[in-house]
C-alpha cells in the first residue's frame, strides 16, 4: 500500500512536527531496506533534532509501508511504472524488423499454437494407425490425406520460428537502443532539446515525479534531501512549486556516483538521457554533498558549482549495534557451517558482474583450505546463482556460501568473524574515485583487505598497509594477494592500531558534516550554484 495521508493517521502530513529545528523530507528511489546510507542519514538527523520523513519506493517485498528508524519516519510510496514503456514499443516495427511479431507475447502464443496443431496431427495419425478412428475415405486414404496438414504444419512451424527469432532481435534492439536509427534519433533529440532531451529519450523518470510529488507538497518540508540523480529532479520541482506558493524550501542533492561514468545500463539512450536530466536539475540545488573527495571535484567542475560539495563518507555507525537493538549479531561462521580455524574470505555488497566476484570462485582451486562467502541482497539473485554453478563446475561448491544482508547496524560485528575482506571490482570510472562502503565496513571489522588496483582504494590500502593490492581480473595475482594476507594477517591488522586511523571513518564524524549542511541552509546559505 502507498502511504495513507488522510487526517488522524500515523502518515498524516499535517501531524505535529517532532523535531524543533525544521522538517526534512528525504527522498530515495529504492525500498530503503539495504540502503545503509539513507538509513543512517535519517536516524542521525532525527537524533539531532530534525523532524525527518524518509520517502522511498514500495517494491512489494516489504512487510510494511511505514516504520521508524530511530526517531525518523519511513514511508514507502507506490510508483506506477507507466512511462517506462512507450506505446510504439507495444506495436510492430515494419521498418526495423518486418517479419517480427508485435510482441514476445504474440510470438509465444503462435509457437504454442503451432505445437498444439502438430501434436493434434500426431494423435490423429496414431488413432488411425491403431484403428481407433474411422474415415469415409478409408484408412489408407485417410493416412495419405494427413500428409497435407502435416506438411503445412511443419512449414508453418518454420515460419513461426523465423518470425520469433526476428521478434527477439527486435526486443534486443528496443532494450539496448543500439541500432543506427536509435543512435541518430538520440543525437537529434540531444541536439534540438539539450538538457530537456530526457523527456523524449527516457520519460520513465516522470513516474517518480507523479508518485512522490503530491506527497512532498503535502508534507511542506523546510529542507528536501534528494538522494542521487532521479530524486534530484523530483526534489527540484517540489522546491519550485513550494517557492511559487510562497514557501521557502532548501534543496540538498546527495550525489552517490558520477553519472557520466556509469556503464551498467544496456539501453544506450539511458545514460545520455539521465546526464541531461541531472544537468537540468543540478542548478536548483542549494547544497550538494557526495561520497568522496574525488567525486566532489568532478561534480564541482561538471556542474560549475560555486563551492566544492561537502563530503559525507558512507562510513559505519560504530554505536548503532547497541542503539538500535539488543538482538544478538548472527554468527557468520556458524551460518557457513565452518569452524574458527577455517580461512574465510568475504565479499559484502552489490552482487554484479562488474564487481568482479567471479575471481573469488576461480581462485579457490589454488586456495584449498579457504572458503568464500558472498553477502548480497539475496542468495537467489541470478548472478549469485551463476557463481554457485561455476563453483560446482570447479569442484569447490562445498567451500562457497551465500547469505542475505544483515541490518546495517550489524554489518561490522557480523563481518568481523571473517578472515579477509575482498573488494575485487573492475576498472570502471566510478570505481576509481571513491572509498566504497565495504572498504569502511571491512576496516571497522578490522579485516585485512585484498583489493583490486582501482585507483583510490589501491592508493589508500598501500598507504595504510591494511591489505594487499592485486591486478583487477588477474586470478594469479589475486591468489598471490590472498596467500600473502593469510600467511601473516597481523602484519595488516596492525594498521588499525594506529591512533585515530578509524576515527574519521565513522558515521558519527560524517553526521556532523551532514548536520552542518542542514544548519547552514536553515540560516540561509547554500553551497550550490543557486543560493
């Protein structure tokens, strides 16, 4: 269910404000569960005296559409994905693929229809053969006559198969937008519409606007905190509507990644569309914050920001375990079914091909004593299943494990039961510029690290001595790094004993930066292009 905003309900936007410093409405384009950054933002801001309401997307997997994180309220909103599929994609494409069916559904129906026809003909032939059917033509003539529809059915089957293959090719063209015609029209709209081109190239982001916009307007925030690029547009338009109505609203844009550096979208229109979308709305941000210094520099340059964005690292909340619950932290080794002396290599985070997890499986035959654990959003993810299947092929399936996420306040003590924290990510633009969340989580769990040679993490790991660096996608070098760490773990964990090393890598330190941004905005100053 979407949040109930009727009067006298827990989700009433006209309820009394809980905080004394102003109302902050935080926006995120996911279901909040699994997003440790927004959870920590909401709880720490509420603890600092702000009235915080976090709006997320209802995915249908949640037990509830509203709950509390500390003193912050979470509400999930149903987003109807109506603009993501354009009417033309539901029709045939006579110029692109003249033999394709109008949709996969039509192709599937025709294939089944022909299979049923041929199955019926086989049964009719069998009945004549067994003498269970009669015909005025006589048995011999009836069998001969069946040859005609059989030939027709076989020819039709081949024709349908051909059209089905063409339908699949059309589907791929529509999915990737990679055809010459697509590239030409993409260039046309970018040239003629500029930063407004996303309206033509990827109008699906309107679905978020239509779902979130009315709720934000009802809540009448003092500050809108928009997490990432999709919510930047939603927050910008809410700010403009509020100011037109005579209410002063400040907009914080929290950029989680450098959008031009994203390479994970198959649809080749998506990236230029979203870059244009971000560029159109960035100028409305009164303050900008981001996850790393390198990304802050890129954002300041690309969006011509007056000041460098504030850096709020996605560091662990060291005090959260005791603050949120007294529930015992799960035993990572017990869940894997291994004893205390078995070397355990862990990866915790997004399970995706570009994260390089395959190397952890490929290296296991050379590490006969070690076990590998993937902590992901779900052990049933297709990519995780691929990894498990590969482990089966290599004969190491008994040493590969997959577990779901634990709550963010349990991550550090949960991971501390492992022996090595692995970050095997590939060389992608956004991987080069930041210390990612798991880097901090592994560090606070005091795990020796094995990281690929992406720029920022490799530099810090070498500087601190907290782990080994290997060449990304090089199994031999990965195995070397793991062996070195397992041979002398204390050499690397000694880095965590340096006084003050972990102090800045805590959420407590980051929450102070976050609060200072909010405070400055309420006093009338911003660090975006438009104060």
